[in-house]
C-alpha cells in the first residue's frame, strides 16, 4: 500500500531482529503512497493548485470498494451528474472536459434509444469484416468521485467508443432534442480527451502495479515514482500535445513536489537500500544515494553499539546474580 518496511518479514524488521530490537524502536511518519498518488492526480483533474496538505485528507474520504461493483452506487452517481450544471466551467479546462464526458455517459446510460443505437453501431462494425472491430458490445462508464482510476477508466472507454457515439448521434439525429445534441463532444474536446488518456495511462499502470503486488517495497515505490516523472517529461518532448502541455507540466510539478515532501526523506531512502531488487539505487541521484547509504551505515553502527551495550548489561547482571 504505502510503506511496508515495518510489515512482518520486511527487510527492516529482519535487520532489527538480527540485532535483537523490538517493534517501535524506529519511528517515522510516512504518507500512504496510494492516497498521495490519488491526491496528485485529483489536484490536476480538478484544476486545483498544488496543495501542501497531507494525503490524510484523501485517506478519510477514500471509498475502498470497487468503483464499478455496486449498481446502486452507479445510479446514484448518474443522478448527481444529471442534476449538476456546467455553470462556472471554463472551456478547455480538464475539469470542464470531465463534466462534459460525464454528461455524455449519462445520456447513453439513461436513454434507451441512445444505448440501443450505441450497441447497434458496434454490431454493424463487428459484422463489417473490413472495419477491424471484433469486440462485444460495450457501454460508457461513469466514474466514482473518490477514485481517480475510475475517472481514467471512464475516459478510456469514452475514447474507445468515440466513433460509435458519433454514429449513434447520426442514427438518432431527428429524435434527439437540442439539449441532448449539445451533450456530444466537439472534435477539440475529443482531442483533449485522447491526450488526457495518453498522459494518465502511466499513473493507471503504476496504481495497478502497486495494488497488485503482495509486497510493495519502498525502493519499488520510489523507482516507479521517478519513472512516472521521466515518462511524462519524455512524452512532452517527443509528442506534440497542443491541448494539454499545461496538464503535463502540472502533473510533473505535483509529482516532484510530493517526491520531495514524502519520498525523498531519509527514512524512505534508507529503507530503499535494504531492497535486494534495487541494490544500486539507480533511480536516485548521486546525492540521494550518498544520503541513503550514510544513513544506513549510521543506523547499523548505532544498532550494533546498542546491542553490545545490552549484552554488557546482561553479562553484568549474570555476574551480580552469581555473587
């Protein structure tokens, strides 16, 4: 989840056990990585400035149930989106685009005619062997307010079914009201949605990797965090993101901010040195590696000294009892 250095069988506890230490002798406050990552992306998706607040705010509000497991939750979310308005939304903003995508999802999930037209468009494409579409019929998905990954899934599904929503609009054009026609996204909005999907994909991969591992070490977390920063910076230099250069910059800035605040701590870096899969700590710069190794050497030396002192005290007690 976040920092498993003090879990049963972890490297740090094994080190402490070797030197006859007990739990609680080494104390540090470390943020939950999963919630910190959620905080990073939510700040960007909601067009908020980087906040110095801790990830505990997300922790209190986080719903750990699967975002698409309960039909009643989906219906409640659809009601919320349907009842909301777009006043105050600035065109071109990420939050404004997500509101538009949610409105589109509501239209296709609440209107039987639209849902049927979407399925028929996919069936026609699958029957047309030259089209290359061989998947079963899919529906648009609504996201969960507290799970950023569900927003990515909603966006990815919408982008995947883009051409079928356009086809469905053409099939139902005469039956759609003016308000319903206005819900469909423009080409510029679809372009931004596609770019957002590309940029958020690495975060989704990392989220699944962290949550899927039985044991997530501090070194693997730090390595993945640095890789996300590098991937986004490379994506910006290689690809031409006309609509979302600002989105890339904000994601990178937020990742770097939380790296310095949470992951670049001496405790985290020291724990990373104990991961056998990341012995050389290549994901750290030279200065960070020196800090990590120096801190580890200090901790080991202090542990040895305390053990020797305890052995001397025990030996002295034995002598006193014998006398």
